[in-house]
């Protein structure tokens, strides 16, 4: 047996959803740079699920379905009000999304048609759940989704309880496009493993949320913001980074299993971070981030990943740190569900082996003799 720690370099499936070749990320053959500049998040989700960009009529139908599915069961809202107010937001999200299945009569219908509907439903409901969790934590009543708004607009509307400005909506929409899919990343793999047992799509997405929560994956964007808060000022960047490097501690938001010459999504978020800072008349967070990047890239050769500049982007949008990873999930649920549909379309249970390194030839000893 050859053991490859962390499955590095192992090709575990075929997929026609997204690819990373020579540092270029594509969704269904479209370069992420092209989509980030031109596509809406809804068009991107449609592309991931159905393989091509939607026509106007197809997009209109999708938007109508997303609006119709966006409200969540009252029972789920009532349960969320019982969660401890200071609980980890991703833990709360994982629990709430799992509970949505209890109120969907078609949760266990494994037909392609039913699963496609549930993919759209999960995409529609995840932003409603995140916004409701955020408001409940602050002691506020959740705001119902409004009809006819995009996912980005609706999320900010439900979060803030008022119509968001166009700049914030556009920035969030672009961030959602950039996070939508990423080949066989850890959370997508977790979702595929779960449904490969022929478990349901809610279980798959719940597994994926659990995997995304970790700081080595989606949780890194919150860790980046924590670090920026801890550093506090531009002058404090250098001693902070030097200390981290001397202690051989990881700097969150840097490095990647697949990209060794930089994450193609990072440059878009870096540009957004500068634009938002300039508009608000305070580019401190952007400047601190650039200084950290210069030091880490200069000394370790590590480049920022998608999580690094998204931290300052979301903060400058006025979004609290605890929602960064849930926002990642709002976007990535499109990719997770596309992969789940693909997995179920040509399924085989995913069951690798482990090389045993434990004790051998043990004999049972009665408890009183141990
Ligand atoms: N800071 C400092 N050193 C690092 C960092 C970092 N962020 N990332 C990697 N390194 C170093 C490691 O210490 C290791 O050095 P060594 O060989 O001297 O021991 C070497 O680079 C290789 O790193 P690994 O952790 O083995 O790389 P792996 O491919 O297993 O992990 C990962 C990739 C998890 C992304 C890693 O780079 C990391 O922990 N980064 C910080 C967390 C992060 O930003 N995660 C988000 C990734 S993007 C996403 O999931 C959405």
C-alpha cells in the first residue's frame, strides 16, 4: 500500500464542473476571470448545475424559483431562536441546514428531477438562514426575503433590514461568483462522499458545511480578519509577521494545496478591497493586507489564497467577521449541489483503504485482570 497523506495529488474522480490547470480556474470551461468580470452569481450557479449559461428565459425561471424557495419554515426560525447566542455561526448554520430536511417532504426523493429542485431550494434558503441567524444573534427579528431581488441583494436586505446600496450588492455578487466552485476541495469532497452512500442532498450539504467550517479551508477568512484586528495598525504589521514566522506559525489566508504560483481569485478580491477602501476614504485594511502579502511572499514564497483579501472586502462592506465563512457557504452551495448531482449521476460508493499501524495479536483480558 502507498499512503499519500492528505490525498495530495490523488485523482479521486472525473468531473466536468470546474478545473484547475496550470493555475487557471474554469467553471464548465469558462475562465473565472471572465465570469468574475461579466457573470451574475445566478448565471454562474445555473452554469454549474446545468452545464451552460442560461438564456434570458432560463434565467428568469431560475430567479423566479429562487424567490419562491427563499422563505424558510417557521419551525426552523423558532429553533434558531433557541440556539445559544454566542455559538459558532458555522455550527449554527450546519444545524439549521440539516433541520431544513425535516420540513421537506421530498428530502429523500433521490430522482434527478427532485434533486435538481432541492439544489435550487438549498441555494435559495441558505442566504435566508444565514441572515436570520445573524439577526437572531443580535436579538433582532429575522427579515423575510423579498421577491425579485438577486441573491446578493436579498441577503444584504435580510441582514441589514433595509435596501442595500448598489456598490455593496455588486461587490458581494462578484465575491459569490469567485467562491462558487473549486474542483475537488475538501468540503465538496465531503459532500460527494456523503451522497455516494445514496444518502440525501441535505446530508451532503450538511457534511460540506462541516468541512468548510475548519480554518484550513473556509474558516480561514474569519481567521484572517481576526489577525488583522489583532495587528491593529500598519506599523504593527512587520513585527507581527516576523514573530509569526520566527515561531513557525501559519499565516491564515496564504498557501494552497493546488496553486503554488498564486490563487487566480485573489487578485479580484485584492482589487475590490482597494476600491471599497478608496470609496470609504480609508484604505488601512487594504494597505495592511498588502504589507502582510509582501512580507510572506518575500520570505516564504507563499501567495495569498481566496480567503486573504475577502476578509477586508467583507469588513469594508460592513459585514461582521462571524458571517464570512457562512457567506462562503452561500456561494459554495451552488458548487456542492452541482457536484452532488454529478456524483449521483454516475455513482459508486467512495471507500478508500487505510494502512494499519496499530498493535497486533492482542488477546482479550477480563476487566478485573487489567
Ligand atoms: N503560513 C505559513 N506557512 C505555510 C502556510 C501558511 N499559511 N501554508 C503552508 N505553509 C508551509 C507549511 O508550514 C509547510 O512548510 P514545511 O514544508 O516547512 O513544513 C509547507 O508550506 C507546505 O504546507 P502544507 O500545510 O503541508 O500544505 P498543504 O497543501 O497540506 O495545505 C493549506 C494547504 C491547508 C491551504 C495550507 O497552505 C494552510 O494551512 N494555509 C493557511 C490556511 C488557509 O489559508 N486555508 C484556506 C485555503 S483556501 C480554501 O480552502 C478556501
